[in-house]
């Protein structure tokens, strides 16, 4: 009887502790187009491209099947970080402002993206940012 009681208490304590969970920030996705709305990756005009985090070096990028760029592992911090996009066509700067997620789980959320640069226009599309290089 004593063993059954100890087992039940152990099971209760293990199930009473909530599961730990983590909310990663949503991915940041760019589509780079020209003023005619032609994707510069698919038409080959963008050439080599990369993004650097200020004082940290290059960040990991993934190209999607529809020629968009996914920025990997950005936004998991409190505060603002600055980035620079480099390509044969244009160089521009942007910053990502993030904060802790205030919900049932730990994590981070991206609050704001800000873009600066000469001859660029950015629109917030459904799930990605369309960057128009003039």
C-alpha cells in the first residue's frame, strides 16, 4: 500500500509540472523584385547576395522554391539589431526590433522591421516583405 501511495504521488508531481514550451519568432522572408515586379533571384540579376548582422558577420539564409529569401535565426532577443543586405544590384540596411513573448510559453516576437537605403521601396505582403529595388 505504501509503494502504491509513493507511485501515485510521484505520478502526480510529474504531471503537475507544466510542459516547457518555446515560441520562436516568426520567420522573416524577403522577395527582391525590380520596378517591373520581376523577381531578381529568378531572373539572375541579383547575383550573389548575403546579409550581415552588425558586428557579427553573415547570417544564414535559405532560398525558397519560389525564389524568396528566409532569414534564419533572427529575432530571438530583446532589443534592436542592425543588418545590411549586400548584392550586385543594391546594398541596403534594415533593423529588427524584438521582445520577449508575453504568453503561456517562453519565447520572442518580432515587433518591427525598419528599412533604409537609396532607391528601395518595401511593402509588407501577406507573410513576407516585398523589396522593390529601383
